[in-house]
C-alpha cells in the first residue's frame, strides 16, 4: 500500500465525502496570465491583429472564422507548457495517493469555451469514456465562475451510488445534435440529488471524482466567454484495455456496466 502524504489526507477525504475538493490559486496570477497569453498567440495564428484581450480575441475569431473554432479547441491543450502545469508533481501525487497506485495516465486534456450563446452546455453526466473506470477530473476556470459568468453544477452525494447508465439521445434535441458524441443520465435519476452551483475563483482547480454527476450553468453576462482547462487522471486500475485484447483504449460511453469493471 502506498504511503499517503499528510498534506493530501484532507483532499482525499473531501473527494471521498463530498465528491470534490477546491485547490485555491492552483495557477497563480503570473501563470494564469501566461496561459491567457498563450491562447491569444494560438488565436493570432488563425487571425493576426493587435488584440491582447483573450475574450475579445475569441469573439473576433469566432465571427471571422467560425469553422476554425473547433480546431483551436483541439490544438490548444497540446501546448507543452500548459501540459507541464497541468501535470505538476503536486497534482499527480494527489491522484496517486487517492487511488493508491504508482502509475497515473493522462486522460484527455481539454480547453472548454462557453460564450454567451450557451449553446455547448452538456446535460448532467459522469466522467466516463476514459482509460480507467475511475478517474479524477481537474477543472480550472481562467475567469471567476459565478452566477453572472457561469460555472459548474455538481449533484450532492451522487458519486456514492456508483455509475449510472448513460444515453446518447439529447433529451431536448434528440439524436440530431452535436451532443451525440457525449452522453447524459436520465433526468429522473438526476432529480434525486441536490444541485450545488460551484463558485470558483480564476486559477483555482476543482478536483472531482469521476462518478459525480455534474453539468455547467449558463453565462448571463453579454459578451463574456467562460474558458476552462480540464484534465483527467486515470490510475493503473480497472482498465479493460490491458485485460482484454479486443477492448478499445477508452471505455465506451454506453453499452457497458461500469460498476462491473473490476480487476
């Protein structure tokens, strides 16, 4: 058994008891500004001008090159310097201690951009489609998340009931929706849990257990862009890919009972 670092005991207890823990100032002001500047530089490659404000720059690119937005989402998380920050020894040690493992895999670093159209909000779901059955999600907003600017909603104690069946059809949009590549849990199940809106300062990091039901709440501030960095930390445990030669690298969203995936 791995010897847990004393400083991580409080974090692990909070994730087990509440489903999440907030690390304040995970990115200090200097690192936060560096990340924003790096994202502006990437957007400048699409369209070069003198704008240095990330929010304004995003809206300019969205207006002039709407089809290149998704390319920005895909390539930005691959910035080496950003990856080094996300994979700091502090965070990796927390994941190793939480799962009592010596090996942690990177899941899916991502940049999430939600503007005032709020057209990309997912329905309540759990963090599935990863290498391991369980994982820890790191969720870090580049701007304060609050009632006006939007943020994350979690459902209290939902992680204590294991994994729920996920469906592909969007409850409002049906099968003809961009959300087909994602999934959601039956709304009747979601109703069983109390909704908690997290208000998190820019640069802080929420560490959340993968079984926690969660979604986003909308941005009300006109002209605002909510930008969030995420990563998933997968332990060397409950990995079908290393047990079954026919298994895909990532466990499918649907068609499998996650609760039965055990070593």
